[in-house]
C-alpha cells in the first residue's frame, strides 16, 4: 500500500536493506544529483551496497562531485532489494528506469514537489523543504550517520542550485540553518561557486547570442519567451545542456512576470522551461501540460513544432492580460 511516511520509517527500511538502488530524475540537476550522491555516500559508510543509475548525462558543472559512483547501465552484480527515487514527482520523471520499481521488495520516494503523486510504497514528501537535499540532510540525522566534507559538499550543491544560490523565496530559515551546519565541514565555497556559476563554456555564451535574437514579449511585456533550436546548437557547436539556465535571462527583464524557454529536443518534441517572479505560479501552467515543479521554476514537454508549442504556451498565460 502506498502511504505517506516519516523519515524514521524510511531510515528503518534503508537500515534493513542490503543493496540499494538510487534513481535521480531525468535531465538531472544539482538537487537530484547532490541529494543522490549524499545518500549513497552515507549508505556506504554503514556498509550498504549502493548504486546510482541515471538515464541522461549529468551536467558538466557538477563534475566536481564524486560522479564515479553514477552508472548509465545497471551493473550485473546489482540486485536491489530497496529502490529510492530522489527528487521525482512522478514515474515519468524516472523515464525508462521506472520499471525497476516493479521488481524491488521495497520502494521509497523522497521529494519536495507539491505535485508529487506518491508512487512508491514509502513516500516522504516535504513541500516546505527548499530542496530534496534538505530532506536528505534530515534523513542522515535520523540514521545517525556522520556527515563529512564530501557528503556536506553534495548537500550544499543540492541546496544552492535549487534555491538559485539562496535567492529564491523557497529559501527558509531552516535552509540557512542546514547550510550553516554544512559550512562547519570546511567546504571549499570558492571552488563550488566557480564550478556551479562562474565556469560557463564558451559555446554556451555563443548559444546565448543566438537565443537572445528570438526574444518575444507578450501581454504588455509581462511574458517573455526565448527559443533554442537544434540548428542553433549545431551552428555554435554547443552541447544541448548549454541551453539550461538561459530562461533566466528572459525572466530578469524589467516588467516581466513569467519567462519561457522553448528547447527543441526534436522537430516534434519541445522541452519547456518556466520561470517567474512576484506572484505568478508557473507550476500550474506546467501541470496543465502534464509537467510540474515549483511556483517559480517548473517545466513540461510538448509535442509538436517549436512554433506550435509557443502558441500553446502564450495562450496558457492569458491570465497575464489582467
């Protein structure tokens, strides 16, 4: 039976497991990777066999983390009796790896998204947490596993990236208290900051130049839209992940309340990134298209051309006409 459960219950399940498979969400970001690695490192400290399995490439900005523990194919000697989904609101966010949950003796779902559908046997969803990393920190305390510098770095990465370097209003007093404790482990903040925010590939800036030329403003400047096509990416020899974060340039325009990045995955599939400021809740727009996320940062995927996707998104923000 699928139920909401406490971290104490989840700690008991993890303590009783022998081989634990950890699943970050597709198109991984700093929270899902940082949280997954922190959990893996902690489980290894208490003698558990733990493995992280991903479907997509991990962003290069995270390669200062111990990514050697992450696999793209499940090793043959891994037969998990416990599977943990990290930072995933539903099974679609796990991609093809969702099938593994059908065969595990125990399944756990740890997340902070309000749209979470509680798809596991054991579900702990804390929508007040700024990041899933904040929940992992609390879980390790429940399990009496000592945090070290490497684990602290992973959790800090999760918190920093999901709060926009502590700028978003999902940042709470608790977030800062957790961060203060993590800093006691001697984190190299300069290295983390540079790698996460100040180390952009040259090709990303070239791509930005192309993308800014697509800027559209709608509803008296309250909605901004940027588009990135496969042709643009190929033209500047960028990596597809170089488009990540470009939506923030559209959001930061004076007068804009909501911003959109349309990213062409294929001629008939468009990834939509949504950001907002002030009171606009973009998670509701994402949910209308089968996506999800947070009030000020959400996403979804649309079928059709990038032009068709743009028309649908503009219509979805009609409430900005007020």
